[in-house]
C-alpha cells in the first residue's frame, strides 16, 4: 500500500515538474517540441514532423524574422 502511494506521489511530482518547466519555457519564449509533435501527429499522422533542431530553428526564425505560425504539419 505504501509503495503504491509513493509511486503515485512520485508520478504527480514528475508531472508538476514537467508543467513548471513547460510554463517557465513559455514565459521566456521557448516553444514546446513535445506539444508540437503531439499536435502534428493528431492532426495529420502522415505529415513530416520537424526534428528538435529544425523546430528550434523554425521557432527562432518566426520569433526574430517576423514569421507567424508553424508551416509544417498542416
């Protein structure tokens, strides 16, 4: 019983850590690659998905060169 409670608490803490890190990243302008991948896969599973490096470069260009949105996974 105690082991199950510990695992459950640990899972909740890990989820909270992820949400805090995700929120902090969003506050400083870091996009979330995992959310991008999940959204692309749900919208069009056969469409190509950028790798992490391509995604980061795309988001940086969009942020500093005036582009809007992500154009790969429509």
